[in-house]
C-alpha cells in the first residue's frame, strides 16, 4: 500500500511538470553594482567583478532559492585608489570579510514572473533582511548555450550603517546605498 501511494505521488508530480531545477550563475551576465551620493554633487558607482552562486527555481510551483556570493576584494569603480580605500578597514574590510552573500528561499510572483526576492544579505559579518525588487525577469532558451537561462534586473536600497559601514556619515555621506543586481543563471 505504501509503495502504491508513493508511486501515485510521484505520478502526480510528473503530471503537473512541477520540478525544481538548479541554475548556475553566469558570471558574464551577473553583476552587483552599488551607488552612493557624494556630497550631493555626484553619485559614486562601483561593482563587484568576482561572483559565484546558484539558484533553484520551480516556475510551476512558484518557488525558488538563491545563494550568491561576491568577492569584496574584486570591487571595481574604475579608480584604483578608490577601490583600495573601499577594500580597507575604513569601509568594507576585504581582508577580514572577503565575501558578501545574499541568501533567499522566498520568491514573490506577479503572474508567472518573479516580482521580488526576499532574503538575507551578509556584509562585514552582519546579516540584515533585504528585498530585491525585480524590474524585469524572464526565462528563455539560449540560442548559444542550448539551455534555459533565467534572469532579471533587481534593485534594493540598504542602510549601510546597519552593516557597520559608517565611514563618512559624520561628513554628510548618505547612509543609503542603492544596490542594482543583474543576474542570469543557466539551467544545469
């Protein structure tokens, strides 16, 4: 009887097509960028060039999970001196805290499209909740890779002081940092 129930459950799962699939982050199409005001005159921007991670996604069940890490020492603003200062103990302390990490198991949908991802961001060994709003999201059959690729552009604004990044606050630098994440992942 137990075998019959297990087989029926498996058949029901097969008939709905509900399968979670694993996706590997495509590093050539995945970037985490940040923006912070600079004395109200301009906006400083940068990105993290080294990243890795995976996504599990089930379109039919509208569920998923994300685990993506960024190498803090790979920060790139286009100015070597600024990069070095961002890596220093004054700001990101890359030697002591080499990774920033976003982990989630809660995808929210608008119809069949991911509308946001709620998760936890860890930076400088401090973890805070962050919701990444999807500005766009799509899955497609890649003509080059001959596999399905899912991805989107996401954004969130964080209070950097919640992570202990307090440099320049007393001088008037804003606490809020805008994060923009471009993510594409290839079905495995």
